[in-house]
């Protein structure tokens, strides 16, 4: 299903006012759940959403098609700007729009809020946290990576990728992108109000949609837990590779330092002075090979961080956004629907009580008018509930479309291990002949090293 704008649903007069009254009598909505308006006037949008042919509930997208939608790079701008308070700026370049713009973290925040406003029933990935003070280089780099994952998931999401707000964020080079984003969100309502299918979403849903939703949610929760553990182990392997590189480099430097030592030998060791000199000369030359080994280990760790850990994090970000969407569905539209029904029940009881107490006809008519308005609110909430389930069904399909990413991750991990061990093995083999001068025979001549024996030799 593509994104964009559609004709709004006709809404009964006074529906918004009745819903506001219902909100006053019931509990306030959850703070983390966006509350789109039931209806709001707006000008017709030229770029209206078109209903796809066939069953619009079904998505027929492959992972390759999703990845081909766009590739967005997010890089740190070296120079910090700001007169008093220094801040980090990012260079954001889109392959699809052939654009390059500069964005601050707060620009991403407003963009994120705009997406939640326009697409409350879709998977909107979370942003990395903002750190006010003491943002070190490691934190800044981790946040850059997280922002890159966020914008790529958004740029490849079917409805998001067709919405004008994405193009605005990725290509607008003016001075105040935040106001532009807010204005674009204010001009139109949310996806429910702009979708021709919203009123008929129930017709496309399977009869056992609630059961399917519960099963999908449990499956994706289990997948998330497993991938979280895989990511943690992959991070540990990368960390060990980086530590191994550092140890190999230090090991080689210490050998070089030992070979460069100029402390004179004592007189009682003068007989072995030539042997020690040869050993020192050999040790000094080994640092080159160990530096090369360290470089190979560091390259392998860096490659696995980019090709394995980052892809695992990307998939985890997607799964987390699905879990957040499920919570918004339960705490948002379902909760508001239940509040509307509760308010409707209170009004009905008030009418019965007023009739029993023989109140003025005008008072009873006012209550009955409010009931009619509340029925319209309930109808809208029911439509939103079905449309939310409709979107959830599509978002579940989108998660499954990303599952083949697992093979990409495993392939990258195996290839990195094979290539890394192959390159390091070559360096170790090249190093072995240089060790012969370290093994001196009984007459001072170099002797080849003996292979280690499994046990004591028999006499």
C-alpha cells in the first residue's frame, strides 16, 4: 500500500466536540500514543493515494526491492557550529533524491514527531537518545549509526517513502526545516483521514485477525529476543578482534624494544655476546609482521562491526518499532474506543434517569443529541480500530519481508571470518622462516625449531 493523501471520510457534525467531552469524562490518553483528530478541515491534496489493484491488504515486496528504494548516508560534519553551545551536525545524502543536506539532531526529532502524527498506525523507528552534556566521541558515533539506521528504515518503508514529508527532510536545503516539517503536518490529517480504504478496512481483514495478531506478536517477540542475543555475541566478537589487534601491536612493539636495547652485557656473559646480538637483530625485525597482523585483526573487527553488528541492529530497530506499534494500538485506539463506549453508556443512563425524573423536554433532547454525536464518535473509533488492525497486518508482512536479512548477516559473518583467517594465516606463514635465526645450534649456527612433542620421548 502506497502512502500519500486521499479524500477524508465524511464525519458527522459535532463529532469532534462529542469526543472532546468524552475525553473530559474518561481517563486522559496515554502520553506516548499520538492522538490524531477525528476530523479536521483541509484543502484537497493533489498527490492523493491510489488504491492498489487486487487485495490491498497484501504486500508483495521482497527484501531486495525494499533495499533498492533508497540508500541514505549519515556522516558527521567535522566542524562544530554554534557561538556558545556547540552542537553536532550531520551530512545526510540520499541516493534516490540525489540530494545532500545538513541536519541537526533536533531536526530528526521534529521529523520523527511528524511521522508519528501522520502515520500513527505504522512502524515508526525510535530515535537514539539525546545526551545534553558530556557527549564523548563514542556516544556521538553510536548516535550517528543509529540515525543512519533510522532514516534508512524510514526511506524504505512503503507508505513513508511515497510521502512528501520524507522528500522534504532529505532534500530541503533551506534554513528552517523544522518549521517546514510542522507546516506539512498541520496541512493534512493522519493516514486514516487520507485513505480511501479506511472506511472499508474491515472488509479486507481475515475473520480471525485478532488471533493472527496475537500469534504474530508472540512470534516477533521471540525473534526479537533471539536477535538481541545474537547482536550481543557479535558485539563481543568484534570487541575481541579489536583487543586482539591492540595486543598483537603491543606484542610486536615490545619485541622491537627488546631488540633495540643497548645495555652492555656483563663480562661473565661475553661468551654469548654474538648470540644475543643475533637474537636482538632478529627480534627487532619481527615488529613489522606483528603490526601487519594487528592491522588484519583490526580490519576484520571493523568489517564485522559494519556488516554484521550494524545489520543486526537495523533489524532489531525494525522489530522494536513493531513492538512499539503494538503497544500504541492497545493503549491508543483501543483505549480511546473503550472510553467512547463508556461515555456512551453514561449518556444512555442519564437519558433514562432524566425520563424517569420527568425533566424538562429540552434537557432530554440535549442528552439525546449528545448521544447521537457520541454514536458518531464510536463509529469513527471503530473504523480507526479496524484500520489500525489493517495497518498492523501490513506491518507484520513488512517485518517478514526483512527476515531474509538473516542470510545476508550470516553470509557477511562467514565471509569475514574466512577472509580474515586466510589473510592472517598468510602473515603467520611468512613470519615462520624469520624465526630460524632465533634458534642457535651448539656451534652458534642457526638450527630449525623442533616441533613440539606430545609426551616424553622414550629412551
